[in-house]
C-alpha cells in the first residue's frame, strides 16, 4: 500500500468517527462538523504531497521530521487553504484566515516556518487559536514526513516525541494481553511512542498516589490522567474500553472533560487543534 493510499484510509477513518460522534445533542457538534471539513482538506493535501514526493523524491526520510519545509510543494496550496477556512470556519477563525490572506507571501512563509520550528517544543504555551492556521495547514505534511522517518529502537521512556522532539497531545491505551499498553501521541507529527503506565509525561512524577485518574460514567474510554505534583493532565483514550475510538477525533469531542479538569485546577500540556 502506498503512502497516499495509507493516508487516504486514515483520513476516511477520522471523518467516519467525527460523523459518529456528532449529534444534535452534543456540545461538540459544531467543532466536529468543522473538523470534517478540515479532514477533507487534509486528505487532499496529503495526496498532493505524496504525489509530489513520488515524482521528485526529496530525501525527506534522511532530513528528519523538522527538516526544511518544501515550500515549492506547500505554498501553491496555501491561498486555497485560507479561502477554504474562510468559507467553513466559525466567524473568528474565518476572519483570521481572511486577514492572513491579505499578507504577502513572505509573511506566509515566515508564519509557517516559525510554527514548524517551535511548535510543541517551545516552553511558552501557545493557545489553539493563535496557532490554528499554520498548524492545520502543516499537519498533513508533518504526518507524511514522520511516516518516512527512520525509527531507532526505543530503550528509554522519552517524555518528548522521539521523532520530532515535541510534547505529547494525548495518551492512548491499546489492548495487550489482559490489559492495555500505554502510548503517547505527538502534538506535532501525530506519531505514537510507547510510554510507562505510572509516570507523568510532563514532570516525570512516579508516585502513584500523586497521579490520579478521573473517568466519567458516560464516557469510560476517556481518561483524565492528572498529576498533583505539576498540576498538568494528559487526556488518554482507552481503546480497551472502546475499540472504535479514534484518539485524535474523540479528543475533540471531550469538551466536558476539558471544562472539568480546568475547574479542578489542572492544565493541559498541549491544546488540540480546536482548543477543546
């Protein structure tokens, strides 16, 4: 199966899950409906990136995930992307895209390159709204590069993505034996790496009594894994409880969990794409 075919199936699965989770009674319906539009754009852009790579291989696998942006491939799609966001996004994001479209191409490049360099690794937290335009545009490209990157054997438990050095967005529990094996999902390139069950990915706390887990009765596969040492939390999707969950999509729908964690004084290490 080619990277393009693999990418297409991946985006189709995310779209189907967003449709499943969206309902007239869900607080996340508006977000999920917008996200389905984003996924449609991601699917098309990923296919174009993959096609360009087949025509002219660019050595991406040897340059690492955060190697220089291939602007010759990306920039021709950027104006159309801004128009797409302006037509489908909520009002504030649509206006942001409209204003960004008025800037020069040099400003576009500067914005994309700044995000590419610092996203997920810069100490200062950046809100979802502020980084949305470059993040949503470059996400398929980051995923494509990460899929090509060589993976060294993992002999430690890194708190940052082994491929790009970014902080995790989510935890994922995947079935193994009678339980679940814990993985972290990167906030930048969306790749997973194995991680210890009893360990805070933010500060490294190992004391189990300082690492409470909160689960709501109506969504048992969504876990709020908190740390009372640093007061950060990681949202984790437990696929042993719901094998149909798609972590990236189910995370966007978990708005009540975000509100609850904030009320308890916990902060999220990295926001998801829509800040939910």
